[in-house]
C-alpha cells in the first residue's frame, strides 16, 4: 500500500463538495460540543482519508498512525476484505430490527462462544450491544442479577467507559466530579503497575505483596468488605482489564491474576474481564486474559470486533450467569444490539482471524517494534519504560532520571507528530500517537497488525525526530 | 421498488454459504443470550433480505413491515442513496479516531444545530455518541452538570433506554427489578394518555386536570418536591417523549406541553425531549416536539439519523448547557461517538430531508393510513382506539367493549403476521407488527416514508385478515 | 395545681446561680447552633419552670401550654408519680450497659408486646432505642432485612424524623435540599387531607378517589411501581402516620386505612405505623391506628412513652419481621437503647395508663375543647377548619374566605402568645402554641391529659384575645 | 463507697414488687427483640443495682465493672453529685420543648464551645441531639452542607454508630449486609494499628509508611479520589476516632494525625473527630484528639457527657461550618435534642470536670493499671498486647505465640467473669469486661475515674483468676 498515491486520489475527488479548512474549524468551534476529546489540542487536525497504517489530511500529508483508533482498527484502515463484507451486507440485509434473527448474528455469536468454550472449557453465551460502555452495562446487569449486590471492585488506573454506571467503576474521579452522586462507586484496588509499584516494592522480589494486601481485606470484618460469619463479601465482582488500556498499556506479572482469582473464588466474587481495548489479538491472543491462565466469568468486548466499521460490542458470560432461566427474554434491549451490518463485519473478522496466524504475527512484530524502541531508550533516558505484550506497547516518558513522569515532554511530542511537519525520508510527514498512563506520560502504541517492518522503522524514526526536537524546545 | 424480484435475486446468491434453518435455530438457542427480545415469540423468524417496506425470509416469503425497526429505518430498507453514501465513505475514510476531526462530523453537527437555531431561535451544539441510551446518558451528564442535582421527573409510560441510568428514568419497574438499587429513580408523572385518562376525565372537558395535578406538587414543601422558601425543586429536569414510543404512540393534547413548560420554567426545571424514536419526521416534523410550540432545553436523538445504517446518536443542547465553558474537553467520551461511517450517512439523511418534502408527504400518507384503519375500526369494535400523528400510528386492541385491553388478541395477530401464511393478493405473505402500550395491546405502526398507498392498502388487508383469523381462534 | 405559686417558689430559688437574661441570649446567639428551631422566632423565650399545663419564664409569667412538647408530655409537666419513678431508679440502678438486662426493660417490653398482642391478635416483639428517628431507622432495618428492598412509600405531609434516612421518607424537600443525594427517597403519595382534598373532591362524595388513584399505580408496569409478571412491587413498605403530626393533625376518613391495607396486602407491602407523636393516648387510644381497624406490621413509638423524661423510643414488630431467626443478636445496637432510667419511667407510664381511663377522659376533654373552638369559629371565619381526634386538635388559619391559608396571621398569633402579654383573667399571661400544616397555618393543639375544663376555657380565651389582636394589626 | 452494703440495702427493698428470675428471662426471650447485643451470651445477666465501680445482681453478687457502660459512666455509677443535679432539674423544669430556651442548655453549650475555643483557638458552636448516632448524623449534615459532597473517608476498624448513615461509614460490612444498598459507603483506610501493622512494618522503623500510602492516593487522578486539574477530592471529610473504641482501644503513633491532617488540608477535606467513646477525659484529656496536636473541624460527642444519666449528645463545629448563615434555623431538629434533664446533668459534669483534676488523676490511675497488667503479661504470653492511654486500656488475647488472635480464650474469660463465681478475697464475685478488636479478642478496659488502687488490684486479681481458669479449660 502506498499512502501517497491514495491520498492524492482522494484529494482529487474530495474538494468539489467540501468547505474550506478554516470555515470547517469555525463551524466546529461553534456547533460541535467540545465535551469530547477533540479539543485536547489547541488546533484539531482534520483528516480526509485512511488506509493501512496511515491517515491523510486535506493537504495530502501522510500521518503514520500508531494508535489505530485506540485499537479499534487492528486490521488496518480500509481493510479490503472487511470493507467488502460490509458492502455485501449493505446490498442484502442492511437493516433488521434486532427482535428478529439473521444468520450473521447467530454465526458470529456461535463462533465466539464456541471459541471460548474450547479455550476455557466453559459453555457460555453471547449478548450483543453497541458501544463498549453499553456492553459493560449489560455485564453489570448480569453481575447484579446473579449476586443480588450492586457494588464491585475495580482497579486504580482502570477504564471501563463513560456512561454513568461505567464511570462509577472507572478510577478517575474527574469523570464523576460534575455528574452527581455515584452511589455505586467501585472500591478501587491498586493495579500491579510494577514500574511504579504502588507499594514501592521491587519486581520479582516482592512476593506479590500487592496480592497479599488485597487478601488482607478479607481477614476480619473490620477491614470493611466481608462478613466473617458467613464469608459473604460486600462486592460482587472484580472488574479487570488484563492489560490496562487508558491506564498506559501496563502488563501485570505472570501469576498475578491466578493469585487474584484464587482469593475471589473463596468469596464468590465474579471475575469480569474487560477486553474492549485489548481483545481481538492486540496482545497476540484473542483475549489478553488468555496470557494469564485464568477463566473469567464474563468477558466484555467491542472495538476491533468490526475493525471500527460498526460500533457493535458484546459480552460473553458463563452459562450460570446468562442462561435463559436467569437472564430471560426482555432482560435488556438495545435497538442496534445485533445490527446486521455489525454482525456481518464481525463474522468476517472472525473468519479472518481463523485464517490468519495473528498468534504468531502479532508477537513477532511486537518484539521487533519493542526491540527498536529499547535500542532508542539507551540513547534517551527520558524513555523511562519501554514494555508491551504483542502489539500493545508502552513508552513512558520521564525526566532525565528515567522515572519522574514528564507530561510536558509527552505533549510536545504529540503536538510535533500531529503538526505533520516531521521530515522522515525527505518528505513532510506526521505521526499519530495516543497518550495514556496515570500521569498522562505514556505513549500507548497500538499499530495495525499489517504494519510492515519498514513502517515500524519509519515510526521509530519519526518518534526519535519528534523526541529530539521536543527535548531541544524543552 | 418491487420486493419480490429482489428477494429472488438475494435468495439465489445466499444459500451456498449458509447453514440449514433448524441448525441455525439450534445454534441460536444454545449460544445466543435470550436476554434480548428475540424470544418474546416461541419460534423466532430468520430474515435474509430487506428492501423498501419489506423483509424476506429464507423461503422467499415477503413480509410487509409496518414497524421499520421501531422507526430506525424511516427512509425505507436498502435506500439506495443512503447506502451509496455509506459505501462512498467506506472507500475514503472508513475509520478515524473520534479525537480527530473529519468534515462529515462537522457538517452534520452544523446542519442539525443550525436547523434547530432556526426552528427554536436558540443557539446550541451537538454532541454525538452511539446508541440512543448512550446519548441519553450524555443528556443526564449535561443536566447534572448544569443543575448540580441528580434526580429528574419522567413520565409513566415513558421509555428512555436500558443502560442502568436510563432504566432509572424509564417507568417499567420490571427493567429495574433484578438489577440492584436505583438511587436515581425518577419521579414518574402520569402522561396525558387521554384514551385512558389516568384521572378518568373526559378529553376536551378536563381543563387539563392532569397538568393542574402536576402543578399542585409545587404548592407546598409538604408535597415533596420543592422548597417554598427559595422555590428550588428536588428534580432538575423533566424527561419527555413528545409522542410516547414504547408507551404506545400516544399523542398528548395540543396545549399540554406548553402548559407543562410553564410550570417547569417557574422552578428552573429543564425540559429534555427524547426524540430517539419520533425524530426525523416520523410525526411529520423533524422533531415531534415541534408540534407543540415548546422549545426543549435538550433534544436526544438516534435511530433514523442514519436510517439504521449506523448506531450513531446524539444530543442537541442549548448553549448555556453545553458551551465549552460548562462542558469542557474531556467531559465525556465514546470510541465510536462521531464515527465517519455514521456521520457520512447522517449527513446524507439531512440532505435527503432538505431535498424532500416529508413535512407534506408524511402527514398525507399518515392520514390516508389512519382513514383506512378508522374505516376498519367501524367493523371491528376490538380496535378500541385508532389514532396517530404523521406516520406514527396506533391501534389499541381491546375486548368487544372497545376499552378493556386485550393482550391475547394482540399477540395472536402478531403471531399470525409473523407466520408468513397470510394470503393477501393470492400470495403467501407475512406482516411485521410491533406491539407497545401500557397493557401490551397497542400496535405501534411506523411504516417507511416511501410506503405507497397500494402498500398501505395491502397492510390494511393483511391486518384485517390476521385480525379476523385471530378473532375466530380466540 | 396552681402555676402561680409554683413559679414564685422556683423563681426565688433560681436567681442565685443564674446569668442575666440578656447575657444568656448573647451567649446563646454566639455559642449555640441556630440549626434547630429555636430561632424561628426573632427573640426566643427562656423558661425556668414547668408544671401541669404551664410554663414559667424568668419573670414569673405563666404560659398556658397547648402543645406539651409536641405531645411528649401527655401526662402533664412535672407529673409527680412519673417524676418519682425516675428518682427511684436514679437511687437504685441509674446506669447499666444495654448489653445486660434489668427488670424494667423486660417488663416494659412485655407490657407493650402483650398489650399489642391482645389488641391486634399478633405476637410481636419490642426493640428499644433513643430518639424517634433512631427507632424509625430500626424499623427501616426490619423492612429492608425482610423484603430485600430499600425503597418505600410515604405520605405527602408525612414527618418521620431528621436523620438522613428519616429525611429521605419525610416529604419536605427542604429537609433534604442541602444534605447531598438521597438515593432512598420515598415515593410520596397524597394523604387524605379532606379539607384540602388533593384531587379537589368533596368528602363523603368522593368514593375514595384518592385510594383508587393509589391502586391504579398497580394496574400496569408502566405506572412505574410493579412488575405485573410477578406482582412484585419496587416499594417494600408504606410509612404512615395514622393522624399526620407535623402535617397538621389531619385525621383521614374512617375507612381509608383499611382500604389502603387491602392494596398493600395484595403486593406484599408492609404497613409501618409511625406513632411517635400520636401514640400513648393522644387520640384517645394507645395507638392512633387503632381507630382505623387495621393491624400494622410495625409500630414506631417514642416521645410520650416517658412523658418527656427520657428520650427512650422503640418499635413493635410482628414476629415474622423481628424473631431472633430473622433479626439475630447484633443486628443493631445503641448505647442508650434500653437505658434503665428510660425503661423505669416508661414502665410507670404503662402502669399509669392501665390504672387510668384515658380512653374516656381524652375524648371527653377533646370534645369539650373542640366544641369551644367550633363556637369561636362561627365568629371568626379565619378559623377555616376546626377538627381533631381525642386531644389532638387542629385549627387551620385562613383568610376571611375560610380557605386560603394564612401563615401571616398564624405567625402573629404565635408571637402574641409567646410575648406573655395577653391579659386573660386580669393577669399578664402567655400562650404556647405549635404550628404545623402544609402551609404552616395550622395550630396543632396537644394539651395535657390533665388539663381542666377551666384551663381549656382559659386557652380559648387567650386564643381569642391573640386572634382578635392579630386581626387588628393585620 | 462500699458496694457490698449498698447492694444489701437495695436487695432488701427490691424483691417485693419483682418477678422471679426465670420468669423474667422467659418474658425477655419472648417479647424482647434479640437484635441488640444482649444475646451475645447464652444466658444474659440481670442486674438490679449499680454504684461506684460495681454492678449487683439479684442475688447480691458484686461485679467489678471495668467497662463502665462502654465509657458512658466515666464518673462512677450513681455518682451522688450528678444524680442530685438530675433530681434538682426534675423538680424545676423537667420538660421543655427544645424550640424554647432554658438556661442549662445555653450554659452547657457555652462552656463546651468556650473550652474548645481556648484549646483550639477556634470559635465554634454546639448543636445537641440524643444518642451518638444522631449527633453523628448531624455532623454528616454539616459536612454535606459545607462541601456539597456526600462521600467521606473513614478508618478500617472505625465505629460511628448504627443508624443507616452511620453504618455506611462504619467499617464492618456485617452491619450493612442485610440492610439494603449503601450508596454513601465510606472509603475505608487502614488505621495505624501498629501491633498488627496493616503493611507489616515495624513500629518506629516504618517512617509512617501508612500515611505515605494514603498520600499516594492523591498523586494521580487514576488513584480514584482526586481530580488533579483542580485538586478537588471525591471525599469531603475523614471520620476519625482518635483512639479506636470498638476497634480495640488502639492508640496511633504520636505524629500520625498531624501528618494526616496535613494531607487533608491540601485537598480541603474536613477532619471529623468522633469522641463519643473517648471524650470527657477517658484518655486523660477532654478530647482524645488533644493528645495529637491537631484541630478537628468537627467534634462529635455523647455518652459520658451525662455520665449515662441522659442520652444527650452533640457536635461542636468550627464557625465556618455551623454559623447561622450556613446552617440556618430549621436545618435539623430532634424532639429531645437539648432536653432540660440532659443539659442539667451535662452542665454539672462540666462543672465537676472544672473542679477536678482528671488530667492528672486519669493518667496516673491508667499508668498504675497498665503497670499491673504488664506485669501479668510477663507470666501469660497470651496477653499479646497491653497498652492504653489514660484509662482506656487494652489487653489483646492471643495464642501462646503472643500474636495469633484468640477469640475463644477471650470469650471464656468474659463468661467466667459474668458467671459471678470468681472468688477473689474469699468472696464470690463477678467481673464485667467488654470485648472489642478486629478479631474480637481485645479487652477494652474503661474503668470509673473514681476507681481506687485497691479496686484496680482486685480487677487484676479477678482477671488473672479468670484467665488461668480459662487456660485450664481451654
């Protein structure tokens, strides 16, 4: 794929019916809510085309995208096969009320459930919805229905969406602050973020101190969560991202989750695995949790299921939580839940996965990318931490000490990337990076699974250019 | 458009890669959650194609659809113009993180905001999301942010979605029953459902007794909602469907909402207008509320914005509620909020609206349909009430007395329609009807705006056939 | 008893160790919270002695008290027998941790439970606490424990206390307004306040329209409170004051509560009877609810149990709600719950009741008083409503039309009474009146059970004097 | 004072009007709720008299009481001076609605507020109520009113009462488990319980690791409690017992609270000091918090204010939280709030305090008692921890290792003490002990301030007797 040609083609056909750039920005400033994340930068970019690993702006400038819509477009922008699946459905059954069945829904659900049945040796079912938060809400319904309790544990640094109920179990208070009282606020537990251990322990020498701290909560009723007379817990589930997404692509130590699960099982606490960002092979496995030898009770998924072509999302749950006898018809509903366009693309994604070897490709590319970054790290102590699993990579930007979080530097690099004025390969280019992390100083890299080594090299080159420029200004 | 030919074509191309009907149903029974509404019937239908006003099942049987995905596909299934707009976007910018801008988002938002500015003489802004419930949640954020209060009024019979927060303001307790404690439960007020007046008054002779009952709540602090010392109310907003959707397509008396608004204004209570089901000319105007001479503070919309091709939804709010100073960057977020496929189709829908005269067409077709039904009503006293606004029509099924709700009869008619064994025009056909209403005895008819008089005649014929058969069995 | 002599004696012995009046008021203004109700008047009265039906201020002025500490001192101020019981206990077992038993507790509980067992043919138990609100909270625990649900119905105009949970089920929003979010806010139902019928019906011709309105809530799930598929209700109990206290001493029609109970029983909703203000013969029966032929599931009591000598309060509940198997040891606790001073006085009150004939005395005195007031009413149309049950009497002050609430006039009369400058019988006197009612325009009269006809005459005389003076100024 | 003589006298006068012991127990079992703590033991004791440090049962057996009604009767049972103050008030103004003033209320409030003004250099005000929980609820109202937020921090091991709102901030889940949803549940923080350090640090070598862990919560918004953009916290106050009461009389390290306060001040979080159990010189100062060089924003008090003669309780708050402008008339109310009997005794308690030197006496007796216990500890390794401040002493019972909690042994000792069959001094005696602690293995000793060294010696003797017997059985 060649971004340049494409962008030219696109740009030729575009201008006729478009509005001048500044007028567009003016309209946007006036009529669009600023409440989303567009205005995190002072002058937002406008893009007109996307293909493979690239975005193109109105001036034909090519931007290498290392975030892929926060991992929604794992299979590359404008993936021909997936786009065609969507078009085919448009031409047959583009619309159907979700009260009635269509084949793609059934096949997609069956593929996912059968796949999990094999992987986890657990029969389960799929329930669809649209948007990750709405699937998350469905998971809360399952949890509450099953346990009769509303409160849950979740991780500090965790992110589960922005509906009110999802905000209640997402750690950032900022997301709740202006929106009333949250009577279902989760109890937030420190995540094993070993680069910045919440307990200041050294990794590999800590003997899972953090897990033991969690287990201690159950030692006496005075620790606030359990009635020792019947071992019942105030919290019905633990919401987990196997690899924290917005939290900064943090991978916990290998045996963390199995240790956690052991505690939860003792007190009948459900394990809910939010795979909205990390699912669909971002980490080299269908679900990130599969790296950790744990069977979740519920899996929540979304984003990459359709490669970003439709907001369809869903949950998989163990039979005991979702069988028709406990979750009968009418338990919930959503107009677009299993909309035919979404399920058709989802089904094609599953076929693509079956026919590809992402389990090999993703780790291989990930290792290549990580190695390149680690090499760069030697030169730039400001790259405090470089880590990752599969193609979910993190670069944590710090002061010279390699530890103190450096948000300013991070922001500068983002800005330089989005300026489209980097010059790798003798050509004006841009670089699209996403920032996460507890201190907003982590580049969370989620490249296309089809990214080439050459494109990775280009990415590293552009990153270094931006970093060195930022350091000069800084 | 001719449904028959198309279905044949589709059916020819389909079978090769499909699974036998019974196997599909078996897979569905096993791997799909039954928690949605599919299993409201004992054997769910599987459809393979949709076009115009028709759905087609695997055997080529044509079903006249009078519910159009609960009003999501107002502009007809497989509308060529809208499908093409979607395909065009697939070929240019199918994916883009919503943190970055694209032209279609800006133009769609601007069109909607400018249109409302003209209609209501109020500057406002648009915030997108996906799925009606999520847009509803965004509206709650605006309300809470502005008022500092979490509790709201809503109508008995109202429906606003099924996320937890939306369930809290949706009247049916059944939606909350098994899902924990709802600390933000709305205070529900009787809707002016004049056919079954909650106060047993006679329409046109009641002098808006219901409104006066509502106003009475504010007479003394002991009526539970207001502090008379400062006239502040415990409830920050009133959530309204101008025409109740799931509640049974109920149209309130002409002056009801202006009277209500007067009370709300006295106590600084916001008027939130949920147009998810009735918006986009279902009632003959862009927003159903425009029939009632009232300016809402917030409008929530979804469904038909993309004719069902993408779950994009959104809110419009007055500047004072949503300006960047009160609703700053990062106030909320959703991965697919303003996804390019959704905005592209939405923009085309707005152009289609501008170029069409739905304001004339919809009422005209609605009147024709209603007249046909009213004629039928004379023959069948069981059609207790026939009413409607635009192409949002209601037929309330009763006992012979024309009043006592008759759910059993209603269910029989639905079943006969979905059996595909009605025989209008000497051909096996089906009829797709949606049921709503407080007693689940109301056919809520929402046909395509492109439905022809012939198709309406066919619909009435099929309905009568089903009705008369049902009455025999009954 | 003769108030004059007593006051003199007291005043003689007092001054030595007291602080000048103005200094006291200054200290109060500076160091006392104004958050209670003392500063409802601009200059609060200071009293130094109480006896029988009278209060005495520092200047020896005698005030006839027609409110008796809002019905806490039913048996007269400084009742010798009850005071002696308290003193006796002080001299034997003044203190004992409530974890250990003492005879008075057991005997008082047994007397109350056995008395209710006879009256209602229901075995139950007594649980003590201190302060009406705390007993109310205990009743909420029983309700929640039994039903598994937190939400309850309560009446508009109802008052159940001022702890946070009691405020949530007390109608006035003013009590909640500044104190955060109330996730357990009751659903408030109009009380049968027939003088101002919430539905503007005429008493005796209304056919219990209000009850039918309440019953209508259960007709369909869309009315927001019931799941018709299982007839379960979102609300687990209905909190009732048989005669509304703070609401203005309103007596409902004879058959109202039995009709209400019938509805509640259909849906398993508990009937909780708050007798804190009306219990202990204020209405001529031990519990006010006994006038209405209904067996409550829980009775909450306090105030007059000790004639105001100790804040002990409590609940009686049916065995099924409170047996050791459902409400086991440690379910709740309060340091002073069954404190020996409180139980000793309570036990003496019960003996006094057994030995007196308040069932005859109270209605007789009440009728005498009411008759005198009704006579006055003929002269003063501003006395819009004169009514009452036993010695719980109401005079609702209105404009000349006898209907429009007149808070200003009410306040003036209160002020004149508290000025101590009325001149009945050629002597400077005061009159202590309490104000309640939805519009703060109702004198809620709760005289001592030992009030004499002469004192009643004096009360009426003083009242007329204040009223006529107020009307002049007005 | 000599318990023996008194008990004899009492027992002589008692029997005439009493009920046989077994009949009493039978009545209790049948008509009293078991929901309080009486039935923690299998056969509850019945007491008939109390004096000084002693309780007396129906058989004249003398029980040395080392818990003094959980510190409510600090000044000894049947304290003549205080009893007389109560009797005097009974004879003058026993009853008065709290809407009107009486001198004792004003003087008591002034004394307390002036005392605090001197101690803390902060002008404040007093608000009265009855029962500790109700005063606690008033403090929550102040906090919510001032901050506009409902959520607070509290300590694991903390106890603040049993109303619903108090249970929400009391650590034990058992107290909430059966009573619905607690939407205001506190965020519970580990208390510096150094004998069992929650982080397994060694005291004096930990560098306040626990405080640093708390401070870490404020480092990033992802730690769930703070918005770093404005440094506003989700939690408006921190509820503190300076010495944990029910938690087991745990004294934190000297500089803990000042360190904590520093963090709280940075984020505008109020410091609420619950002195219900430790106030009124239990620890040798009026308020326990005065040991720690910190000025609380609110103090909640109760219990010993009247030496257990009246449940009056209250709060002191800084002017900014409670001035009439922010907490105006009618903000709250309670019938018995400043009841004259309670204020009269409270005033006498304050005078007694002024005239006594409890600041010297209490620590001296405490040290004597502690020394005796420490000596015993050398002999019995099962006395894992002996510690205390003033006359709030703790003995933590363990296995032989001196660490593993031993509830069984603790319960045996309690039982032996309550059996009344210990034989110190050649006489049958009993010993009344209270148990607390996270593992219910801590004797929380709160003797009378008038306990003599001889009585302490007797206490230690009885304790050793029970301990050695328990160890034998064990």
